[in-house]
């Protein structure tokens, strides 16, 4: 009679030993990313409900730890002679820039860099956006954030000077940018709220969003691990001959 036996080949065994732990690791990593984003979202909601930071009443610069994600208000003037374009920002499938302008806070030495939103890029790399100049004292509102993560970075070049006093950068390094602008900047950025005037297109992501996406990815990796294990067992069970009868 024939009896099943588990006799895996060398190559399938090696592949399974390599891929199975990898798939499980990636699934666990996605669960950890989901927990991290859940904590970030909780911190964001908590700080958003706190007291508004009045930048024009601060004795010194904001705290990168204590003031992160807090709502803020500032009275002062935009320094329209120093405008920064963060390159390669995609919105609705179109390439463009985030527009940053230093904001001279009334009574405070260090300006805060304001992310005023997104504008489309021109046809040619040498084109600069046609932006409004805001003159005089204004009051702006927003959220204190860190610089955005780097998207597509073209090379390692530093700030690039363009026509019209524009500076184009591949990422926002506040220390480096402060040197290029000739003035030290606050350690956090003020991301202009959608309700505040003097901005451009603003579709800000919520910090910590996307938890369900990571759960979905984790499920996929664990499913890959399960399918791999089942296939390894099933495909390596081979039948071999066996007889209950003794020798004649």
C-alpha cells in the first residue's frame, strides 16, 4: 500500500526558512507602525485641544517638544523678500511646491517659517510661481509642526537661488535654511490653517492617520506566511510504497 511521507527538498526548505520569518517580521512591523500612528494621533488630538500658543507673547523660541502640534497665533509681518519653495510636492497628481515664508513676529527676534500651502509648478524648472505680496502687519493662525518628510529628493544640492528672491530646496532643514536666509529661525514651523488668510491650497494630512492601512498590510503579510507554510507542507508530502505482509 502507499503511505504519505514528508520529504521536503533542499531548495523549498531553504526558501521557506528564509521567507516565512521575513513575512512574519513584516506583519509584526506593520502592527507596530499602526500602534505608533495611533499614539501620534492621540498626542495630536490632545495638544490640539490645548491652549493656543501666542507667538508674539513668547519670551523666547517655541519648544520643539512641548509645543509640537499645538495651535498657534502670531502677529507680525511676512518677509516677502525671502520666499522658499519646497520642491516635488504632489497634489491631485500634479507636481508643485509648498510655499514657505519667514514671518517676523512682533517683539520676537527669531522669525517663524510659515508653510502657506501648495502651488503648482511651472512648465520649466526656471519658472517661479506668481505669488501675492502681503504688506503690513497681519495676524495668522496655524499649527506648530516639524518640517515635512522628504519626498523625491533630486541629488544632494543645497538651497538653490531663483529669480524674484525665491529659494528652492529639496527638504526643509531649519538650521541650513536659516543660514541661507541670513536669520536664525524658530525650531518649529507654523503650518497655516485653512481658515487663516494669506495662504494657498492647504490639504493638510492628520498626524497618525492611516492606522487601518497598516492593519491591512499586516494581514497581507501574515496571509502570505500562512499560504507559504501550507504550500510547503502540501507540496512536500510524497507517497511511498509500504507492505503489511512479511517476507514469503
